[in-house]
C-alpha cells in the first residue's frame, strides 16, 4: 500500500472543507506549507501563494491545488491577480533584527507591505464573495509579537500589532455576513525563519545554537520547546470548524506561556 503524501498521523480536528477554496500565503515553507497541506487533507481546494516558485509548485503538486508565484511586497501586482477564497490564511512573513537607529527605512516599509498591507489587499478582495456566500474565514498568522514587543524587531512588531487591529475590524464588519476573522499567535515555531535567526545569533554571540535556543528564544516561554508548524496548522483548521463559529475578533495564543508573564 502506498501512503499518500497528504497522510498525517496527528490530524485531530475533524472538519470537511470539501467545496471550499483556501488561499494560503507563504505556503512554500514552514507554517504556511503545513497549513496548506492540512487544509487540503480536509478537502479544501488550496491556492498556495509564495515568492518561491519551486516550493509553491511542490505544495500545489502535493495538494492537487493551484500555485501562485507572487511577491506580496508588490501590492499593485498582487491586486492585479484578483485573488479571493472562502478561507484566507495570511501567513507570509519575514523578520529583520536591528536597533531602530540602524533599521533601513525601506526594509521597514517592505515588512509592513508584506505582513500588513498585503493581508489588507487580500482581505479586501475576498470579502465580497464571502459576503455573497454568507460564509468566510479570515485567519491571520500573527505572533506573540502581535501582543508583546521585543527590542530590535520594530517592523515585525509594528506589522503584527497592526494585523491584530485589522483582524478585529474585519471581525466587526464581517459578522453580519457569516465571516469570522481571527489571529493565531505562535511563540517560536520550528521553521526556516527561526532556524536562520538561531544560526545568526549563535554566530553573532559565539555560542552554540542550543544555547541560543535555551537562553534567548525560549527564555520567556514556560514550556521549553519550539512549537511545531503542524500544531499551528491544526489551530487554523479549528478556526474553520463549526465549534469555532462564534469565535471572531480574537487571538488564539500558542506561545508556551510566554505572554503569561
Ligand atoms: N517561526 C516562528 O517562530 C513564528 C512565530 C510567530 C509567528 N510566525 C509567523 O508565521 C508566519 C510564517 O512564518 P514561518 O516561520 O513559517 O516562515 P518561513 O520563512 O518558513 O516561511 C515564510 C514564507 O513566506 C514567504 N514569503 C516571504 N516574503 C514573501 C513575499 N514578499 N511574497 C510572497 N511570499 C513571501 C517565503 O518565501 C516563505 O515561503 C510569518 O508571518 C511569521 O511572522 C512565525
């Protein structure tokens, strides 16, 4: 017997998304990839959007969905694609760590475009068809940094706090039309984005990657482990399930207790 590449032993949320279309940004890697695969395993037709062509095409091949290669920092090009879906997962993101006085203003602007303005454009495009159907799910992959600040991450923290606000406004406007809007807020997740930061910090401080994980990344978390992408994907799926129908304008925090401080 051959195993489907979609098969996963740890799927727990049961929801049938047959007939639904799900658009996932940042679907080429990490949380976005795990989410795209998870939504497809639940029957959704997945539109995987990413900058990385090879990665996003591989995801589309596995899910049997569509691949869209797009740079989300190019807002007008994104608008021209006229993308919309029943489930929109805004997940693409990048990090840049510098003190404010050394933070390149263009980098700041790029991060805001990718992580706040692109979600706004995609939400704006998706709402009319969601309203028409009387059902829609907007899921914004925010962060513990949507709720708490860390030094040297001015653009990222600003974008995520902005995304939290946008998500709440969408919740208020969409409620009468069967549309919910929520954030999922991970602490540190084992993904290439974090692997790179761990490696950079280990090199910068001349210490091992394990030490960086324990002393820097997991310092504020009560649970001393990285979250797995599949755990976040499961939260996204939960927000698409019937028991979550009354959850809107809120943030589902999966941060190992970081924000309990
Ligand atoms: N990894 C973590 O610890 C963590 C924690 C909290 C929140 N998050 C959030 O989760 C989301 C996904 O992060 P991840 O860790 O999976 O990262 P990742 O680097 O593994 O994946 C991000 C994906 O976004 C894509 N992307 C980046 N810029 C893009 C652009 N301009 N246009 C199109 N696609 C672009 C990348 O190509 C990549 O495939 C991000 O929004 C991040 O802020 C991650």
